[in-house]
C-alpha cells in the first residue's frame, strides 16, 4: 500500500508539472526551461528595478508594455547592486553572469523576478520572454521557473520591400515593435527598385522628386496598364534623411540593426526615370507601376560609363552616413544584360579589362562597388547572383535561389545569410490559392518551421543566420503585410533562435495558438491558413483525377462534398492522406476542417478543372 501511495503522489506531481509547462508559451522556444514550484503575483505595487543607466529605456519599455498587456502601471526605480529586490522585476546588468552576448538568465520565484545578462541586449531578450509569460487578463500570476537562453544565430532578419508599395515610418516602427517580441534583430529595407526610390539623397534630388512616384494602379501585378502620356504620378512616397535617422534610433533602442538595400545594377528603373543617362540606352522611362516591361525598358545601370560609378559613390556616401550598420546590401539580382550587349560603353569596358562576357562585366561592377563601400567603412552584401562572373573578394552573400548560392559562397569562405525562396519568402501563398489573396507559389507554416539554415557538410561559422523576405508586389497595405508575416515569422524566429534539437512542431503549434490571442488583442492581423485543409491533386494510371487531403496540424477532422453543398460535420469524413475518387459528373470539390467537434478551418471551394491544372 505504501508503494502505491508514493506512485500516486509522483503521478500527481508529474501532471502538475506538465500542466504548468504547458502554460509556458514563449516563442521562440528558449534553450533551457526549469519549472519551479509556486508563482510570482503581479500587483500594482510591483516595482521594475534596474541597476545600470543603460537599462533605463528597457525598464520604461517594460512598464509601458505591461500596461498594454494587463493594464498594470508599474513604477520604475534605479538601484545599486546585482541582487534582486523583493516584490520587484529586476533588470540586472551583471558582468559575471554566465551568458552569451545576446543571452540572458530569467528567474521567477514567489518573491521576485530577475532578468540578468552581461549586455543590455541580452537583458532585452530576457524581458521579451518575461512579457510572454504574463497572462493577458484575469490571473496575474507568473509561473516560477528558471530560463537560461541564447540565440543559435546572430543574424535573425526580416525584409520589408518598401519600393513596390510604400510603407510609412510609423508602419515600419510597428513592424519593429512586433518583430522584437520574437527576438528578431535585423530589419532589411528594400529601398529602391523599378517601382520606387524611397530614400532622400540630398545631392541627387530627382531620385525622390521623380523616382519616388508612379501612376496609381490596382489589380494584379504585371497585368497593370503602363503609364499613359500626361498621366500624373501620384502614388508613392519616400523617407527624408531626418526620418531615417529617427527610425535608426528607434530601432537601435530595441536592438535592431537596419540593413539598407539599394538594388543595382538591375532593378534600377526608378533611378533611371530620374536620371535617364544612367542607362545604356539613355532613353526616357517612367517609374513602373507593376506593368510588364522587363527586356523592353532598360532597367540596368550602364556598367561602361564612369558617370555611373560617380552616381553610386554619391548615393552610397549618403546611405553610409544614414545607416550605422556594418553592411550595405547592393542587390545584384536579376540584372538583364541585353542592353549591355548593344552598348558601346559596356563593350569597351569588357574589352579594356579583358573580361569574358557580360557576367564578368557584372562582377567587375560589383567589385568596383565593393571598393566604394570599403572606402566608407562598409561591407558589401548582395543576392546570390553576385557569384556569377566571380565574387568580390570580401563580399557576403544572401542566398535566395534556394540554398545553392549560399553553399558555394560558404565553401569559398564567404559569409552567408540563408534566405531561400523555398523556405523564407513570406510573400508566397500560405494556404490554398482559391481562398488566399493572389500571389505565386506556396510556403506553408510547417515548411518554414522545417527550414535548416546550415546545409550538411558546410562550416557553420560562415553561416551568419537567416532571414524571411516579404516582397510587396501583392502586398499593398501594412495590414496585409501583417497577414503575410504572422504566424510564419513565429516559425522563422524559432528556426533562427532555438537549438535545432530543441524544436518540436506540435509544441510550436500549441504556443502559436496562444500567441495568436495576443495578436488579436493588439489588433495585429495574421493568417489562420494552417488550420485549412491541404489539397493535393494527382492522376491514377488511367488518367483519372484523384484528390488527397491532409492537414498541417494533428487532431483535425476533414469533411468534404462533391455535390455543390457546403461541407460540415454531417458531411463525408476524409482520413488524412486518403486519395478520393471523383464521382461521375462532379464539377466542384469542397472541403473544411473541424477540431473537437467545432469548425476551425475555412471552407475551400475548388472547381475540378482548376485542380487538374495544378497537376500540370
């Protein structure tokens, strides 16, 4: 009997521990969590204490965020020492703490909370974990625990394309506030492209006077009408240099570096519209509104004339002064070289420098640009096309066309940021195309979560980290940008922060569902596409259409119809992975998902002819 009582007690304790652990909903998953007995009760008398002037902003930030989470306004006080005060949230800069540069120690007991680290940046991330532990409403008790944490990668980035569609400074700040919650530390701003130039260059005022504006258009990208003669260019905008300085300071306080990108030599139509002598053709062009133009209009800077490099020196002198981050991104992707082949200046440059072809001419261009940046104390980074024709000596590569470019660069001992379109392009579909805003290709939440930035056989010291990219051709508003970022960026945050062996898909989904409540409360848009059915069409050996239906997450029921009615829990059940045969004369497939007897996914309606097209 005694043995049985001990066993029962252990079982009760185990399930109590499990219940408490399941209340820990931090994203990204910390490196180590130890659950303790008890909790800390937040009250209006709780004080936020900090022991170093470097932490004053963070203490105020914590207090302000606390108000938004649970309406508690906590007093902020400075104190001396490294021991936690009772009934306080203690932010402790401690040179003797056993933490990495961005690491932290978070301790919650019944009497005090402490966030300790050797840097203010590490303590900032500890605060982000603490804030995720605070109940949104009702009970203000925080589970007692110990967390020791640090990031897997130093580069944890998100790209926002502000060229294709312009986002205001306030919207960019909103994104910064959202991304630091999940410990991202780099914002890549795509500041120039064919559809807009977005940063003031004082010595080249036409770049924003002309290049920042285009004719207004809606509708599908690439299907839009080109600018018409006499039509006013009224859509767009740009950031003044004072706005950029303010944004950089705002980001810096939140430990976010801003990587500016000026995309050259291709993707330069907005600059060429402002200064037509920059192109090989020297013809007048308009800023593109999203209409087809590639290979028709010359959107590449002429690589043969010295005036091009004088222009670039002027641009990057001012960019380097505005952005303190060590890198400047120069693009280098998708450069159409057809006009270079017809350009006397470009062909002379090839001949005079003993270059093989236009690919080597682009390499010459990038190497010249690297020297310009080095003179300004900056490092060059570009998309993986800068490998073509020979990589500049000290360039770093951002690999987007899969992982191959990054692998080649790392093998050549160059630093790499992995940003493959197969895992990190956040402008792609995240659910069935029939019910999502139009874009191209597919990137589901579970695919992002399976991203591994370090390929087998590659020295990990050359992999700086990874980045998710939101290109904005099909993202006209910030509200829709949020929809595309979240929750896929949750998954990316965990890929880049959490040790590989610490990831768990089912637990990630549990934590994601909890975090979505916070987004709802904060009026932040997000996608619920991971609840929807996943439809995969195929054909049997006789050419008959088959439909396989799956779900991204477990414990889901699938119901479908072929009779043009809307499916619900009374409709036919489909097992996950089951291949459905098509009834004779059926023309439409509808499917939805349930969990615990309640609808959770959207109803997807797809004509069978459309499913057949997806096979081809």
